[in-house]
């Protein structure tokens, strides 16, 4: 069996939701195509295939009445700099200028013709003939020809989309006008209506093309941040090489005010690094030797020398752009429904217009044929399903860009949609709500011969070579307190138990009750092993010297700065928070109390976590699971949507539907707010699109809405959904401002 591969294509000629359904059906008809999705906004398609060749996909698309070309999947495109998009804007603007230069005289001549009707029949004929000649030029120009050719091709292939309706409407109006001109029947002349229709369609497509570019503005900002070149050490010299040629292990020099070209670890130098465009954190972070840095971050001062760990598409900025690109290419269930409806609307509208025409003739009366023509043309034009096709993809595109600027990366559009529906957020504790970084909260000496400073110095010396969080916390506390640390002569780390070391010829043990009992240390103080807690919910490490217990070190895991804010903001949105952790109950409950979480599930194994998430879903809850460890991966996959910090375990990141680059809990609340706003905008857009047709089609069918106004209404409908979607950018800006304010507050209180 062949290994599935993904092929990306750029589609030419799509104009509405009906086109999306048509192209998708064409792709799925190709043998061995496993899946296919089409995006109207980005004019792109993605097919998952086995043995099928790209040529077969292109042939199928062309047979459906469109054109296509293969797009390299090496890196996402910068929408603002995309040559195709710039060329589309240029052609659209040119079409508007030419259409206006021809349509406005046609409308002016229509008024002249009306003035000549009563007294100068021959003169009126001349003006009408001139109108017709200008109309022919308009039809053959850049505003008319693409519409007519696209419509005729679609009719020939028995497919339906927006151009079919426009070309039928304009065609009927033109033929009727030619008849009225030569028969001297002014009631049949609609040159002005046909001209205004084409002008407004051209204006609408121009404005729509510009608005579509704005939906990808956030992605363009990220892409512009990616440097094109890098300073790399080659032997004893620095050489400038294209960023695309960087490899893991390269030694890169980044001067002040330059963007970091790859993920890496700092070897030399110290600098303030602005990561706001990647993580949404407004304040720069100090980075020095040993610190990890992200590609796309901006060095504000100083010079950094780093060793690349991830380059190109695998670096942070490359992964962000790729994920945003995938979200914009994906479709939600609402969008699939809208596209299916749009796919059948064109033939239905044609039948409705034919029925309107026949009804007017059956009713009869003076001017029935002329009225039937006007009503049929208006019905064809006003009912184009453009707004329906744009309702969802524009909102998804804007939301994905706004989320990316905050460090929120959705794996696909469905994950964003699912997050907007959650009513319960289940949190892992360590590394998620807490920093996974222990700190010494209290030191108690059990021997009068030892002060607390001496006790910390003794324990810190024993733990000097330890990599365990508790050991590192004790060493850090000793250094911060000015204690003198001595390297142990002998050091043994016992996983899950503690350390045994020899310091200045004396045997020091730091660990839990079991380790003490194993080495014959009497523990009769009521002290508890690490993992058991005092009233404050602190972990306890025991310290023994030469077989005698001499003190206790109480530690606790530090809360992430925005953890409490995240829980509070979720509660304000009506979302219940639950703490689900493998830790013992006492520290779990202590952490929950500090955060304002009332429901705790402690001592949970990975299997228990999965079962708990499933039980919530069985109760009808819509669950988001937030975690970062290997033991969270199964629970992340079991939830309606999994949310993982991008700094967590790879398996957790892969299992999650959303990744948070900034590793700060408040991003979860930001993501939920943005997802809910996106869902709300999508529903508003779809309600508008359906409601628009429900109101406008009857007005057109009864003759209340003239063809020219029908074209204006159709254009306004499409622009309304695009502009409504653009409001989502303000959600991202408000979140950024709130984060900036919080950061300044924390900085001022430090």
C-alpha cells in the first residue's frame, strides 16, 4: 500500500462557494485520492493521495472548468508579498477603471435617450446604438470577458457558480436591449443595468481582493520577520548565507536589531530579545549563554552567537507559518454545510429566475414581457451565493492570523471551532499551571548546632550535581542566601528517592522517608517524604548528616504568573476549570486553592486522566484538556480539543489540536475568547448570507429591486461578511494590550 502524500494546488477561476464544491468533487473523483479540501479565500486546494499524480489532479480540475498549478509545500506563502495576489489586485483595479470609463457614459446616454423618446425617434436610435457599441466594448473588456467566458464554460460543463448567474443576467439584459433598440421599444432597453452590473461586480471583486489580503496581514507580518540571510561561521570567518541553507549545528552570529534566523542555544553574548510577534509577550526577555532562543525573535541590543538546533520550516517561525497556512486551508463543519448549499444554489436560482419570468408572462398585462425580463435579470444577479462561500473562510483566516500573533497555533480549523464550544477546561498541574520549577519555601533545623543557613549550605553542597528539580531548587536557595557550597567528594543520585553524597568527609543524605529508613536514619519527627505535604501543601525534603536527621527543607512548585488570571477569565466566560494531576492530593488541593479551582482529581495515572476526560464528555460536557507532558498525551487526544505548550513533550504537542508558543496559561483564556468570537462571527456571516437571499430574492422577483440595484446589493453582501470577519483582528489587538498591561503591572511590582 502506498504511503499517503499531500499535494497543494493553486486554483484559478473560483468565485463562490459553488466553485469550492465543484473543485472538491473533481479532486475526489481522481482514483486513489484519500481526502481533498478547497479554500475559496486562499484560492487553494489540498489533496491527500496515494499513487495519483499531480497531473491527474490538474486534469480533473481543468475538466471541471477551472485551472490549477502545483504549489511547493516547502514553506507557507507570504500572502501580502504573493506575486499572484499583487497581480490580481492590479488586474482588478484595471478592470474597475476600464469598466467605469465605459459604464458611466452608458448610464449618461440612457438619460439622454429618455429625453429624446417623445420627439426625436431617429435621434434616440442613434444614442441607443452608441450605447450598444460601448456595451460591446465593456463585454469584451477585462470586466466583462472573464465573467462571460467563465459563465459559458461552466454552462458547457454543466457546472454552476457565480459567473453563470452574472453572465446569464447580463446576457439576457443585453439581448433584450438590442431588441429594444432596433424595435424602438425603450421598455426593453437595459444597457445601463447590464453596464452597472458589470461595473459593480468589478468593484466588488477589487475590494474583495484587497480585503482578502488584509485577512492574511498577521501571517504576512510573521513572514516578514523571518530573515532572508544569516551570518554563519565558516572556518575562521563569518559568511553571509541564505537563511534557507542553514543547518542544525551551524554557529550563527546575530547583531543588534536583527531577527534570529533559526531556533538555537546561545553560546556567547547577552541581549534583550523581543519575542512578542511569536509569543504575544510584550516585554523583551534577557537571553545569555545556555538559553534557548526562537527563530523570528528580534535581538534589541547586544550580539548573540548561537548554535542552530532547528532551521527552516522546522524552526518556530516556520512551524507557526505552516500551521496557520493549514488552518486557513482547512474547513469547519459549518463551512462544509455552507459550501454544499452554495453548490446546489446556482441551478435552483436559474430555475427560480425562469419561474419568475414565466409567472410575469402568465399574469400578463401591459409591459409583461419587459417586466418579466427585468425581474428575471434582477433575480439572477441578486441571488449569487458569493457571501455564503466567503462567510466561514474569511473568519477562519483572520482568526488564525490573530491567534498566531498571540502565540496560539491551531492545528486545523476544526480545532478552533471545537475550542469555541468548550464549557470545561481540564488542567494538568506541573509544567502547565505551575512552572515545573521548585522553590524553597521554608527551612527548619532539627539540631541546635545547625542554623538554617548552614543546613541549606549542607543540603546544597550534597545536591550540587543533581538535575532533579528539588535538588536544583535547594542549590539555588543556598546560592541566593550567600551560603558557601562545596563540591561533594562522592555523589550518588537515586531516582525517585534522593541523593547520597560525601561532603568534607561527612555523609549527607537528602531525600524522602524511604531513603532515610534504607540508610538507617531514624525519622520520628513527623516529617514527611517528598511528595507528602504540610498544611501549606509544600513538598518536604529530609536532610541527614552522618546517619542523623538534622533538618527539613520545605519546597513548593511555583505558579506560572498568569495561571490565576487564566482560571478567573475562563470563569468569567462561564467555563468550569478542573485540576487533573498525578501529584498527591495535598499539593494538588493546595495549588487549586491558590488558583481558585474548586474541583481536583489527584494521584491520576495517564489511564485515569483519559477515563476522567471521557467521563466528562459522557456527561455532555465539551472538554478542553491542557497539558504538556508525555503522561498528558492520551488525555489530550481524548478531549474535544487538546491544548499543549509548544515547549512540552513532543508527543503532547503532536496530540494537541492547539499549541501555545508562549507557555503562559492566560493564552488558554485568550484562545477560548478568540475561538468563541470566531464562531460568533461565522454564524453572523451565515445568518446574513441566508437572510440576504431570503429578503432580496422576493424583492427582485416582484420587480421591486431593479437589476442595477440588485448588483449593488450582491456586492454589498459579499463585502459585509468580509468586513465582519476583519473585526476579529481587534480581538487579537485587545488581548495584546491586556497582556502588555499585565506585564507592566508585574514589572512594576517586582
